[in-house]
C-alpha cells in the first residue's frame, strides 16, 4: 500500500494513503470504518485492533468541553481559528 508523506505547518508531518476514491461511494460511516480497519489489519496484522463504530474519539475544545469532529472544525484549526 503506497503512502504519501506531507508536512503542514499547522498539523506537522504526516503520511496518508487514499483507500478509496471517491469516498462518496461508501454508503455510511460504518462502511468507512470497516474499510479503514481492514486496511490497518492488512498493514499491521493483529496489532491493528478494531475501532468500534460508536467509539470515534471526540477532541476537546479550549474550554474543555467536547468538540464535534467535523471537516469544518478541522479546516478552522488549520486556519488558526478555534
């Protein structure tokens, strides 16, 4: 599985590998998580574990309350807006 390395000033160095394109062909988040778990198992074997559909971690905002993980919030953090 090929990976691409990238480095962004706001989030640092990271690597990614597109699993499917376009992602809109996946019917829901459960299917996306299943695909991601299968890819991780293929890379790491038994070490990958499994992410349950309802256990997607929530980040915390500056006030300590839960912050909804969304594309909008991710892009706001990249732009320096919290």
